[in-house]
C-alpha cells in the first residue's frame, strides 16, 4: 500500500482514486423569487432518519450556492439514467440551465425537474465549512414519488447506469435495519 505524504499531495491522483467510488447524480435547485437556480451534484447523501436529514457539498466558488443559502431551502432532484444531458447542462457555468428542461415547483418553491427519479424538498438546517467546499445539512420537508427507472451514475469520470434487472433484484440486503 502506498501512502502519499501531505507535502507531496497529488490532487489529480486524489481525484482519480475517488473517481473509483460510484456516485449517483443529482441536481440541487432553489428559487429566489425571481428565477430558478441549480447545479449538478455528486456529493449528496442521506444523513439521518430521525430527524430526516440529507447533506450535499457545494464548492466555495459556486455562484448558485449563495442564492440557495439566502432562500433557506432547496430541492434535490435524483437524475434518471437517460438524463445525462440534464446533468451536463446543470454542471456547466453560464447558460440557461432551465431552458432545456421542464420543471414544476416543490412545496418550498424550489424547482423539480421533469423526468427525475424522485425529489427531496428541504430546509437548510446547518452549514459547515470543509476545505474548498461547504457541507450543507438539509431537514427533509417533503418527498416525491419514486420511479422504477434506472439511476444516472458517475464512475471514473463518466456516466453509467446499472444493469437492467427486475425490480428489487439490484441488491438483496438480508437485514434492512442495519443499512440506512
């Protein structure tokens, strides 16, 4: 096993190694009363069942995060396997991200993207500084319906999807109480 010393830390290698951890792809959205905002996000996770909490990690240089922070609420749109273009649009700077996707409003007013597998509407509960990112903890206030479609995943710098299997066949976990 090779350990890299902090003095010679290689950011590109760090990115490459972490790229081997497959993540789902979500779009975090908000609405400031004038216009919708959003960004593609791989750093999203469930945090707690009681109370229901989730987290995501926007970059400190994000232009979207300050808008969402001011509103105090956000929605997480979990992307489906056929939404690579949506992810790319929301991952790009500039352009009208909402121009190519239909959307409606969550109870908080945050945009819900058409075609997403599901959505989670949240109120900001806490924000923590963490290196070049923030860790945002959201208290879940509403949940969307779920879809049987396959999720959009990100692995080794590219998009992928799970194999097409029958519902419930993806993972069989014998003890549902010991996994989130």
